[in-house]
C-alpha cells in the first residue's frame, strides 16, 4: 500500500458459531453469498467481484462523551454506524482454515483518511463497535448477517502495539 505515515493494525479472529456451521452446510441465503465470495480468486478487483462486496460498519459509541469540535462532530454524525464498502482498500489472504481481509486505511480517500486521522488523539477514549458483512442484494440472499463484530475500548497505540519495521517488511525481522 501507499505509506502516508505511521499506522497500526488491528487483527480480529472470528469462528463460526454452531448455528453458523449449520447454515453453512445448508448453503442458503447470505451464507451462499459468503461461500461464493470466498471461492473467488484473491487478486481480482472489486469491480470484478460483482455485487457481493466486503462491507464494514464502524460505530463510535461514545461521541457525546468526547467533546469533539464542530467539524469532527459533524463528520462523526454524518458517517457514524453507516455501512461502507472499502473498495480497493483491502487485500485478501486465504489459509488452510482461515480467510483474512486486510483493510488499509492509508488507501481510503482523502476525506476519510483525514477524518480517521483527526480521531487519533482520542484513541484512548474511544469506544468503537466494528462489524463486517458481505453485501447481499437479491431477496433470496437477505438478510445480511454479521460475519463478525467487536467492541474496542481504550486503545493505546503507543503502549499496547507491536512495532514492525516497514522498510524491511516482515521478512527482515527473522
């Protein structure tokens, strides 16, 4: 990705529930869409994926407690908890028993990057709810179901993070 300054990665791991496993065996509705999504080549563009796109949902749960300035509060009010497609801002990796999606905020459009950057000084105070789905459109695919969700609180990027050397890449660590 394009490097626009320091950043950090958040990794979430989700496992299917028993109900999710049962639905996967049936292969109906949104599970059918997810299976089709996972079977596509990893390196195709979002446009080539068709209507079933990776969708993110981020909700700032405590914006009223943060006393954000007018501009930042307007940004949060406009986009808070609104699902968005992270087109061309992610990479996919498939392992033997997992599927990984790396969403790279450095590749977001300018306005979105600036909004996210403006919230950086509030990281230790934020309560974020984050969820992921694959977009469904046809009636027989709906309703969409969360693939995974998480609540993040009191993130401390400086003291809780592991620093990886960007210039050498991960291979340079070993």
